[in-house]
C-alpha cells in the first residue's frame, strides 16, 4: 500500500475518490467516535481549511475506503493554529510562510488491527517527510494531544520542537502545539526506526508533473 498525496487539482489522477473517502473517515472518527461539533455533509466532515490549497495524505484499502489520513495546509494564508489556538503558542513566535505547513486531522481507523494501525501511522509520518523534501518544506507545525506526539513522532525517532506547554482545550483534553523539522537526516532516522525503507508517497498516475523541484 502507499500514501496517496492528493489535492482538488489532482484527485482525478487516482482511482475512485480519495478526497471524499478521507472526509468520510473524518466523519467516522471525529464526529461519530469523538463527538466533535464540526461541520458535516452527507456523512463527510469538513471545515474551512478543506479547500483548493489543502493537500491530503490518504491510505486506502483495496475497497477504496480511507483507513488513515492527515491534512497539510499552507501557512502563507490564515491557518488553524494561528486563527484558533495562537494562545497555545508561548515558546516562540509562530512561524509561517511558503516553507511551513500545518498538519492536522491525523486519523486512523480504529477498527484496523493494531499492527495494521501502526503500519499506517508509520507510513503517514514517512509521507510527511517525503512530501516535505519533495516540496522544499522546512517544518510542519500543528496541535496534537501529547500521546499523539509521543506515539507518532517521538517513537519513530523524530523529535518535535515545542511551541508551548500542554494546555487544556475546550473539550477538556490537553493538547500541545509543536512541530517537526523536515530533513533528509530525519527521513533516514525514521526509515531506520520504522523498518520501512521504500518510498511510501504517490502523487497519482502523472506524479512527475506534480512534484515541485527543489
């Protein structure tokens, strides 16, 4: 399996509809399972950061159902951490620009077996690094529960930098703003720690036309 890297402009390069599939996984995970009060339409979750500027990383099964997803959003325009959670950024100024992306909506289908969930999570983290290197991205920032930072990034050997301390959000859970540095050294480390040496990201049938030269 691979991680499909898809935008509104490239959705047609993939079989089926990976963007709709990832919105459906968001609905199952965020609305049905976690009871978030967020917009929905026909069992698809979305918000204002789902638009033509958004890049989705999608892991789909043989039936075309999304089982693991994450969202990348450019910070050269208003983004979630800036507009809604800037009070959680206390350690340094919030960096933004063409070489900084915001990662959000990291979801993995809880019905997968634990080993498969772990594999999907590792591939999504590798896709962060591969996409970042392909597109001259310096860092990816975002807001996550501390356990997600630990299980997704730190266990893979990719140490985050912290933008603030863990703070309670409106749902009563504690989250922490932070980020990760994109580098070949970090990609090599994560590949070594996860045991996944092959490239995981795919840009569709014409991926050579989509990758931005460094």
